[in-house]
C-alpha cells in the first residue's frame, strides 16, 4: 500500500503544473503531500459556536485552542501529535514563525486578528499526546453562519481538503437548513463522515434522544449511513485535565476516539487512496466542464455572445437601480413608521415624567435659607436622576417594538433583493452558462447595544435660582417662587427628556437599519462580483 500511495502522490505532483486554476493546484499539492506522509486530515466542521475547538481540545487532552462565547476560530488550525508543545504560524507570503501556545490566539482568533489583518494562511499545533494516532491530523475550522462572512468562506474552501469530517452539531438549537446544506457539501469530499452531537451535558437523556431522532430524519435522504454520536466536549476536556474517569465516560468522548482508531487510523491508507481517486475524478470533471464551456463558447457566434452580455449587463444595471430605489424607500418607511410608533408612545412617557416632576414640592419642607437650598439641590438631583432612569427604562421597553417595526421593513427589502438575485443568477446560468451560486441573502444580525440617552442636567440651575430668589425677595415669597420656578424648570426638563428620548431612539433605529442594510448590500455585492 505504501508503494501505491507513493505512486499516487507522484502522479498528483506531475498533474499539478497542468492545472489551470490556483485553487485546484493547491488542493492537489496538499493531497500529494498527505499521500507521501500518509497523513489524514480529520476536519472538524460546522456552524459557529457548536463547540468545535472544545472538541479538538478534548480529543488531544489539552486546552491548546482558544475557546469562548463569541465566534473565535478564524484560521484553519492543524493539531497533531508531536514531541513537545509547539505552534507554527504560516503566513500568506510563505513566511513561518514559531510562537508559544499561549500566543496562538493572537494569530487564529477573530478577536485578536480581525478579518485576518495579519495575513495568516494556517497554523500547525503539535501536542505531546498518545491519544491522537500517528498520521491523524485534526483540523479546527472557522464556523459557518456567523456575521464574519470571511470565516464562512474559509471553512467552505477547506472542505475539499477534508479526508474525514467530524460534523459538529449541538442539542439546542437542532440542525438548521444551512447546516444540512453544508453537510451535503462536506459529504461530497469526506471519505468518512461522523455527525457529533455536542453539549449533551446541558440536557436530559430524553431530550438528547429526541434531537438524535430529529437529526436522523433531517439527514436521512442526504447522508443516510452517517453515524451520530452524542458527546459533551467540555465535560470530556474537564475530565482529561482533572484525570476524572467518570466524567470522561459520561462525556461520550471515548466513542469518537474509537471511531478515529477503528474507522480512520486503521483504514487511513485506503482512505487516502479513496481521497486521491475522488480528487482525480473531480479534476477530470472540472476539466470536462471547462472543455464543454470552451466548445460551447467557440460554437456561439460573436454577435450572440455580444447580445447575451448586453442582456446580462442590462439586468445588472436594473439590479443597481432597484438597490438604490429600495434603499431610499427603506429609509423613508423606517422614518415614517418609527415616528408613528413614537408619536403614540411618547405621550405616556411625558405623563410619567411630569408626574415625577410634580413630586418636588413634597420633597422640599419648611426650613432656613441654607436648608431650603440644600433641599432644592438634593430634591432636584433626585428627581433629575429619577427622570433620567425612568426615561432610559422606558426606552429599553420600547426597543423590542421598534425592532419589530424595523424587522418587518427590512424583511421586505431582503425578500426583494433575494428575488432580484435569484433572477440575475438564473439569467447568468441561462445566458452565460455560469454555474448557479445559490446565494441566500443573510438574515439581519442580532442587536446587542441599547439606545444612548444624552441630555443636560438641571440640579445646578435649580440651586442657583434658589440662591438668587432668597437673596432678593422676602422669605415666603422667595420660597414660593423657588418652588414654582423649580417645578417649571423640571417640567421643561421632562419635555427635553422626551425630546432626547425621541432623538436617541430614532438615531438608534437608524444605526440598526444601516447595519442591516450593510449586511444585505455586502451579500448582493459578493454575488455581483462573482458573476461579473
């Protein structure tokens, strides 16, 4: 078998210069290298925050990869057995650098290397562990489906290099339509496929069993023979670190380790041959498609090609006009509907604030001139802070309703863009023989920030007013005027607070609208760039 692998590796190396695309050449080069070294890529793939990095850490027995609550992994990271802990960073320009394991997150995470600003191509981590068989290399990949579109692209690009795939799901939420489509894509390349149902420690055995049954039904017509293994990667990692055999057994990780030994390691040479044959079939298919496209292009007259291109450019121009029109309508509709909602909701806030302002006289009792000033200052501070906190609480109660209004508007906008993109892609496929991209306009990103209230404080003005009146008017008249003027000031302040709340919520909704619009526009621009 070693001779066969060497021959296949040599054959692929000879094919590499003949390939017409960089991506195909890179795939063949990587596969030839794996054949020569008898090394399998076991890719850990799936949606973001399903626990992929935690699973890799559990399988090697050490927390070498960063883990967290937000999407972290942004770079393809290889983890393999080695003589000592080490991390090697390969940059896109071909440079390499050895870094301590503790600094790995500076290169492979979205938080510390946003949008891959450091131009990292890949990372290789070696761990002194006997749990990972020789010739098996775990590959941690960025999750698909997050707001970081480039992470999804990196994960999809790596699929072709996956000899074996551990497709990670979690109990809640269950498998989505996007994940099922991604699983189909992975199944085209991986010679072995295992679905890992993670985070079972958070749910009852009955709930886990229900999700396994649901997942089997969802994938039955796509990958019917694919096994599903439940696991708690976090429990397994904690058990490995603590040397707790009970936790390790409870986690279910041993079933995955058994899969890696029996289904992967013991069959690695056959799997590599199968992967090589599969790659050759795909290269032949791609070459045939390219040949057919070339022949079709030669058979098409210059006039017909010009006519088709003109038709396509016209549709692209129409899409641009649609985007501009929809963009303008989106902003107008947002302003109108938000004003309608606030127009009916703000009177309630004003009445609540005025009722608070009217409490000032009750807070200020009879007393000396100094005592009155102190009472005005203290009462004014208390009421102003109460007005502010009441307004902020009211704004946060109104935010979900405003987001519902915005969601209805942006969904119509998203649906219109989706229809236009579908029509354009269908035209490109029909007129220009471009393969369908099947791009979905993404859903809006979740909102995490609240509206910010900004308003000038009043207590100092109340205190200055009281001091002036007490020094120029008799005590009773001065006291009465202080209370009267202070209450009027607070009523004016309450009105300004209402105006500030209106402005803050309108600005906040405008920011949310712009964020959503930018996400949608980015998707449209990506399709246009791919098609043109």
